């Protein structure tokens, strides 16, 4: 409409929209309809969830943006309702590193002390002094530290030690062969020296120390005569104390008198007591410090020379690795090189990623169609947005700051309406002079209500009971701990997580008082039970064979035996103490260094079954008797103890008996005995303690990944603890893990995403609903809070009031004077609200078809004898053939009709106007016609044939089709069906409409 009619001008036509059926060629030129699609931004970084008690679980989000391509092909953000459902996932759970401290395993055992230059082949001479060696121990990382956790402690330690010599002389001596007559006295023996390495293998003599080498292959020796003193071989050297704790320590070895000499100058006499003990100084370490590798933080990643022209790619990063003492003093070349941490590692420099944003969306609606009078100075605004698809990374271009633009709606018309805004009236207030009733005043006021602060909630911290203390290690080198946990609502109280006020773990140093019997010294000499002459027991001698110099005048004794010359049976003694051993930590007041502190206690504290043997019988041969060496140690019984194995021990002849001795037999002896279980054959095994409780972040965390420990004890078959060295010698060191990782599952609460944005109001006007939704990102674990059953919310919404145009039916033909003739019909066009009440027309949308709609039109009531027509029928169903509808066309046709109710008389004009009319329409489904026949009648040989539309409407005009099924048949019944030609469709269409009217 370009010009509205004014005055008596011609009215506007009622049809303002014309539908044109397109051909197939025209439809191929149509562009596809705009359809919204989702585009997704990149995922955000994994972030912690406030109030979520598991640090390992976080949440990351992304934005799903609905875009639609415009006529220029540019995709711009639009309302989410334009995109298909469901909306893509915009939040999900993720794993983030906890701020746990690094945890490490126990120290391994110290390695064997080794000298680094033993393998040098160019060494010809060796120093006589013992060289210094090295030993080291290592530990492993159990849990890596989190971003803010404590770094890992050093993983290796090195100490100086006294190693076994690289090469030593192995000297063996042959039998002593007397050089004088009589078979005793001075003699010589063969001396054989062989140079051996640590593995016991023979090497060239030049590798051993020259000062120990001698060219003499024979050595002087002495074979005791029957009346000489006989001494045992030298025993083993005692062990040396710690080379660092005892700077003036010494070791000793001793031998015993096996037989005393007879009086006489020619007899070799026994040495003094002091000569039976040899002492020597123990080696002393001048370097008693512990060394460790200290590493710096990794430096920045540097690109390699091949990638110098680019800004990203593979590279390397470096750190310094230096040797320090545990006191923090730099000590080059002191640490073990094999445990040196790496100083370089490969790395990757990520390429920069620029920020990427969407195009600007279209300007939003102003929200109102007109501007109220009261708000004409406050214009509503319309906005447009753009969204970030990719955040900048690694130094890429930053995102623009303006992601939202706003502009006022200045082109809105002023609403033609008036209203008042009022508040509620107060109660009636009487003047002071009127006490109870009468005229008063009411006021409008704003009432504001506030809540009084009640203060903080009282503390309701609840803990579980303390757990049992964990076990200490076998050498008391560990601390023990116990834990407790927060219960119920205390988990959500932030004050309860203050570890200084409410600690959840306790640690103690292990105090292991291992009480044991400690032997002081070795076995004493053989002591005769009594020193009285009457109780001395002498050897049985043949007085006939004693020379004159030994014979007294009476034949009842021997002269010349002093009080020290005694022989016979006796006893040897060993002293012991009952002591407890306490492993003191470094720096404790009880012990100045890392070592053991001994304390003597009463014998009742020690196990009587493990009490060492303190007395054993012995015998001192008398002069002239055979003297044998001490028994060697029993050979070891093999395991398991089956009772079939034996063990042996031997002793040799040290002095042959004199000719006058009664007993002449004197040969080397060998003893053998069965290996009897529980007696002299013992089985040993490693026993492992139970695993300790799982300790997460050294007790600072209640759940997560941590570590647990166990300890190995060496026991015999009686279940008694023995020195771990016993099991190590049999089975070797423990190979099973003593420290493993573990995890305490956290009671994870249900993790939900954030609420989505509220959807668009379900109605464009009036009362509607808007919804929002959230999704489950992490299901609950353990006793965590359950997920809610309802994950969506809805609330009422109101965008604006609903106003619609209402067109009433035409009234009856109103004639001013008379009962027939020309008159006028009227109808009302009004604007109604959603309650059906009439409101001002400005609230309804402006529609051209309403503006040009006529509210009155002429009419005619036929007088008697004039033509009388019926009212127009309602418009029929929109018709389109299925052939066109299947090709995508939707423009059809519909018709209406009227009938002649009374024909005019001969003196009146004929009926004027058409009896039917049609118009185009939008069809939602197609229609087709077909012939329908009934079954043949066996009596009349006929059947009924009629035309039917697919909705069941029937037509009985038979003469309009050229092909009609037979109504009668000659032989067999036949049924023929034909589709109506398209040129007859509109005729039948009119006939159906007309028949409905009639």
C-alpha cells in the first residue's frame, strides 16, 4: 500500500499477497534457506571447582555459539533457538595436578665400598697405605610434586669408605720340617705367596704391593718338643669401630696356651700374658662427610641451531648439577658419577596462537515497539556481541577488549497511552485529637525489611579417632605416624581445614630399645679348678723312663714343677652384658652423631633362651703329652634341614708326646655330626611386616595418591628375630618392593556444570516459561554428595502483553426504511488483550490488511419476486496434486460457492454475480481422486461406482470421465480404476463445494 484511501477514494484491494507457482527451472535458482549451526570455541584451562574437596578433579568449559550465514555468506551469531538441538557439551570434568609434595622411597642399602682405579692396567706399583673408596645409596621418586608442592629431595648420597684392597697377597705355609734330630725343634717350612684380585682370581705379581713380596720361599719355624710350651694359632682380628666415630680405635687378636712347658732351661717356655695379644690401630677416615648431587631448576627451553629461524619447535633446556655436602658446602668430584642426574633434557616450545573471535551478531531488538511517555528521556538499548573462539596462547595476539556494543533505540515512536504508577496505601492514620475514629489520612510509602546479623556459627569440628601408630623399621631408621579424618559436616567447614589448629596427622621418632646380650671379649685361657698341690692332676708317667735329672730319692713324685706348671681339666669363661641398643637420630642430645647408644641393663631383660654360653670345659696337656690344636669351626649345615646332611670339624697335632708318656697315640682328629633341626641346623627366612597405612602427601592430605611401606625381618624357624646379615648371606638382599604407591579414594561429591543461560521465553507475548539446564560432569564416589534428581529449572517469563486484532462477523443487512431493498452491513475491527478486552489500537501490531479492511459494505435484501442467493460457503480445503507436492511445491487452490435460493419472476432482472470463486493458498498436504467400486451383486450382476477423494469425499457425476469402470459384466468380474485427469479436477472441486452448500 503506497497511499491509503482518503475521503471517498477507491478502497485498497483486499488481496495484498500473490502466490506464483514456480517451474523446475525457477526453483533451481533458489538459494538454500538459512539454517543455524553450532560453532565451538577452544576448551579453557582446567580449573579447580570451589567447594569441591578433591584437588585432582577440575572443570573446563567452552562456548557453543549459534551462527547463521547471511546473504553475503558471513556467519554471524544468532539466537540459540535457530540451531538444532541438542546443544553441544560445553563443560566437562578434567584432571588437574594436586599441590602435593614430592615423596621418595626409603634409602637402598649402601653399595660395597669400591676403589675406582682398580681396573687401570698401567698400575705397576701400589702404595702400602690403604686407598679411599666410595660407596653410595639411592632412592626413587614415588609421587611427583604438584605445581606448588615441595620439590623432590636428593636421590643419591655418596660417602668415603675403606675399600677392600684391589690386589692382595695370599700366603700359605707348608708343614714345618725339623732340621735337628729328634723330630722337634727348629725347622723350615715352604712359603707360597700368590697375588689375588678382589674376586679371588690369580693375577700377575706386579699388581700386589712390593713391600709384601719376598724372594724367600722358605721360612723358619719351630716344632714343639714334648716338654715345650704349645701355643694356638692367632685368632681372627676383631672388628674395627666406625672409622668416623672412633678416630683412635684399634683392633686385636689373641692366641691361647694349649700346654705349659716343663721346668728346664732347654725347654721352650710359654710367653707372658701380654705376648698372647696383638693390637694394631684401625684405619681412620679423614673424610667422613656425606655428599649429594644438587640440581637447579630447569632453564628456559632453547631452540636448537637447526631451528634458529623459527619461533617454535623442539629444543633443549639445561640445569646445573653440582656436588655438595649435606651441609651445603660445594665439593667437586666427591659424588658418585654413576648417580649423577642429567643436566639436559629435550623440550618443545609451543607455537603462538592468536586470538580468534566471531563476527558481530545482528543488533538485538529494542524489546519494545514504542517509547512510553514517562521514559522518553531514557531510551532502551539494543546490543550486539561477538564471542571468543580461541584464546591467545604462547604469546599470540591478544583478544579485543570490546566484545559487546550497545546503542540507544532513538527511532521508536511514542506510545499513545497513559498510566499511573502507584504503591500500596498504608493504613488509615488518625490525627492526635481523634483517638479512635473519624477522618484520617493514608500515605503511600516504601517498606524496606532487613535481616539482623546473627553472628558466626559455633564450631562443630568432628574428627574420627586416631588410627594405630604405624610400624617402625627394623633398624629404627624411620618415624611412625597416625592419622585421623574429618567427619560429616566438618568436611565443609573451612576452619576445620586449618592444619595448625586441627592437625590430622602426628609423627614420632621411632624409639626401639632392642635388648640383647653382648659378649665382652673372647674365651679366657683354660683355668684349672684348684691350685692346691693335692688336687693338681699330673700326667701318668712311667718312672722308669724318667731320666735321672727328674728323679727324686723317693719314687712318688717329680721335682722341679713350680706352682705355674699345672695341667689337667679345667674351664674357660666368657663374660657378657645385657644391653639395650637405641638408634639415635642425628643431632639428638643423647648421641652426637648418627649411630647407636649402648646401655647396660639387668640380665632379666634379656631372653634367657638366647643367653650365650659362658663356661665350657677344657683340658691342659701335661708336659710330655700329645698336644692338639683347637677345634676348627663346624662346617655349615645346608638348608633345608633334612636330617641327612652332616657337619664336620678338625684339629691337628701341634706337639708329639714324649717317649715316657703312657698314651702314645697322637694323630689329627675329625669329628662329624648330623645336622639336626632345632639343634645345630637352623632355617632362616625373610618375614615382611604388614603394609603401613597409605600416607598421602606425608599426611597433609586425606585422600589421593601416596605411598605405603613395609619392613623385612630375618627370623629363624623359632620365629625369633636375628641379624638381617644372616638372611642376606643365604638369600641375598631383599628384592621385593618395600615401598609402593597407593591411593586413598576421595569421597568425591557430584560435580555439576554451571547453569546454562535462560532460554528465550516460550511465548512472544503474555505469560510464558523460560528454562535453564546443567549436566553431570562427575558422578559421586564413596560417601560424596549425590547428584540432584532434577537438572533443569524453569520460571515464568513475560515479554509483553498479547494484543491481537479481532474482526467480528458481518451483521445482518440493515435497511433504514422497510423490510427489503438496499442496506448496509457492518463489522467491528478492534484490538483485544489476552483477556479479550478491547484496548487502544496502538497496542496491536500494524498490519496493512487490517488498515485497509472495510468495516461496512452495501447489501440487498430481496423483495418478493427478486433473485435470492445464499451466503458464501467457507473456503474449502487447500488442494494441490500429489505430483506437484512431491516435487516441493506448496501453492494450491481453494474455492467457495453460493446457491440460488429463489429465482426472480419474469418482470424482475436475472440473478447477478457468480456462484463460485477460487483463490491460491498454502497447502500442507496433497489430494488425489480415484474410482471406487463395490462388490458385484450376484443377482443383478451390477455394482456401485463412485469417485472419491483421499479424505473420503464422494462424487456421483459419472458423465464427466472418459474412462469409467463397468457397471455390469458378462463373464468374470473386473475392476478398473482410473485417476482423474487434471483438467477435470476443478470441475469436481466446484461440484463438491456446491453440493456441500445444497
